[in-house]
């Protein structure tokens, strides 16, 4: 199976992603340069792994990494409306930690809104958010990311870590998936 054949069109090219990752990394360097706390990049599995890996390559200040796995999707392409923590963040140093949640895409805003509140209540010094893609048309709760790569239309996208049925994550760009692929 050739995955590229399932892509209607490329929405964000590999070159555009690379340029944006460098821009966001520089903003993170600037914003956290004088912090006296540890900076923790908290990757939301699985879709954000590629994005976080590329961000880390360009951030010049010291960072630690950790992972959480949460789900707000069932077997379909629609959000369930509830957030399930599958892999939690278990650290004793949260009061000395600035957490930057790294997410691949924001749709409804429910997951990140929930996580910001959850991690704040767990005692993190600060919690901010960074997303590669933002779909504000899909918002169900008031939420604005602190760092954003691209604002995109309400299309079903895959690539650069984003999947459909665990496929397409390895594409080096973000593409719009042909509807016939996910409506079969």
C-alpha cells in the first residue's frame, strides 16, 4: 500500500514544518531563558512524538522530556467528549518544573484544557501548551495554545505523527486524507 495515494493534497509541506519548528523553538528559548525552574517538554503520545523530537533538536536551553498518553477519541474520527488518562505523569518535582505540553493538533480543546488544569492541580510550577496544528473552528471549550505552528481548516489531516487507524504517521508532511479512506 502506498500511503501517499490516500492523500488528497498536502496542507503543510515538510519545508514549512521545518521552518515553523525552528521558529517555535526560538520562542521557547526566549520565553524560558531566565526561568529558575526545570523545563519539561511533556509529549502527548503518540501523535506528538515527531513534533517534540524536532523541537528538541532546536531548543538550546536545558530541557527534560516525559510522556503522557491520553485519549478523547474512540474507534471513530470524532471526539468522545471525555478525556481518559492512559499513561500519567508521575514526578515528585512538579513544584520546581515548568511544563510545556507538546501536542500534535487541537480540535475541540477539551484535552489540552483538561490537562492544563490537571497538571496545575498536581502542583506544576507552570503549565503552557504548544501545538503544531490548531483547528479553532472545532472548539468546544475556550482554549488558546501558547505556541502554535499552523491554524488549519476543519479537514481530516494525517502525517508528521498524525494518524488514521495507526497509519500515515511517518509521512514527512501534513496532508488531507481522502474522505473515501475513512468513510469506508
